[in-house]
């Protein structure tokens, strides 16, 4: 495969991936509009759903670029929760929600680590006890 063919193939893959993402966003927006329609007795036209989907997709692209730039500015190649918080800083309710979720996840991780550590300590203690029991038996 020539270099041009490889570039064209990569562009086609990128386009296909982008179209699948757009379709997923459109589907999700449609589902959300359906929920709102049933709750609030309001109807959304197909054009409205398509417009909301396009704006949402565009905003997500902007978010992704911003997150990438925040990480790059911090000389990192990975986006972290601090980058997400920085992105959400203008929406106090969103920032609060993200901060709370981040703290919940951190707490869960601490609890998992503690459980794992305790399990390893128990396993080590059991191994030592079995080894000591085996030594005592061989001495008798």
C-alpha cells in the first residue's frame, strides 16, 4: 500500500468513526427529547433534534480540544480530573457535581485499596502459619 493509499484509508476510518459518534449523539439526544416530551407534554421536531445533536457534538469537540490543551499545558499526555474541573469552572452546579463524584470515586478507591491490603495481609499470615505448622510437623 502506498503512502497516499494509507493516508486515504486513515481518513476514511476517521470519517467513519466520526459519523458513528455523531449517530450515537443523535440517538442519545433523541432519547432525551423523548423523555422530556413524555414528562413535559412538549414535542420536538426531527429538525430540532438534529440541531440539538449538531450543537452538542460541536460542543463535545470543543471540550475535547480544551481538555487536551489543559493537559498539554501541564506537560502531561493524559487528561485528568483537574482538567475536567477546569473545563467546568464556569458552571458552578456542574463543577460541584464533578467534584463530588471525584471525591466519591477517590473514597471508593481508598476502600478498595484497604480491602486489598487486608486480604494480602491475611493471605500472608495464613501462608506463614501454614509454613510454621509444616515445620513443626517435620520436627516431630
